[in-house]
C-alpha cells in the first residue's frame, strides 16, 4: 500500500478535530483548516513528503499524542513554502 493510500485510510479512520489555523508569516495572516491541509497532504505532497508525514503521524498515534499539534506545524510549513514559491 502506498503512503498516499495509507494516509487516506488513516485520516478516514481517525477522528481528527476540525480546526482553522491562523498563521502569521511575512506580515500577513493566512488561514488554513484541517480539511484543506489533509487534502493537500494526500493530493499534493510528494511521495517522499507523504512517507515522512505518515511515519510521524503513526508514531504520534501509537503514543496517543495530539495529532492536531503536528498538523498545525505542517500548516505553518505549507504557508512558508507556498510563500517561497510565489517569489
């Protein structure tokens, strides 16, 4: 099973609390919610990125740690990286 398929299954089985993240970057406020972030991870992240994200999520889940905190960090990185692409 590919990382993409495993992530899709993981997110469908887990009850990820919906959040809307407000992220300040370069003097601007950006908003992204968990649904959009999960869709981006599954449909736009590279296979390598998906593998790293999957491993991290699985490890957090095994330890019963907060997944939303990790998702917030991913949202921050997504905003920072999308800003770099615009330059």
